[in-house]
C-alpha cells in the first residue's frame, strides 16, 4: 500500500487529502518476477487465502509465473507493507506485516 499526502504526519497526527494505491509484490514476489523475466524458472508455493493473496496470485499469473504448486492457506494471512509518500520522496512508515509464516 502506498498512501500519498502533502507532507508526512507528525507523531499522533493524521494527514488527509492524499490517495491510497494498492500494488502487489513484496521481496519474494518481486524477485520471482525478475527471475522469470530473466528466463529463470520460479514457483510460488504458499499464499494466504485472503484479498491480498487473491491480488498477488492474479499479479503473478499475469506475469507468467508457474503457480502449479501454489497452496492457498485459509488460516494464514498474506503479508503486506505500508509506505507513505510525500512530494519530496518515499518514506517507509510501517515495516512488512507478516503475521503468519509461510503465506506470501
């Protein structure tokens, strides 16, 4: 997730007026796509059975990755990260949130 704003919030402050964008990816998915584009063989084997997992699976399928061994895990949630963007550049506001091992 990338949220835009005119400036970064101060501690405890909410800054409104920006946009929210959802982009699939993450370190493992981005590396798998890059390897595939360089003619490498890749397989993703586990994603949470949730909305983020649905989006990521569609993204990987569109990128042409092999998903033959993909297992959707209903009890696990797909990880994510939130970034904040102000006019002067990108600033990570929250680290990747991966509550369960083995799901994306």
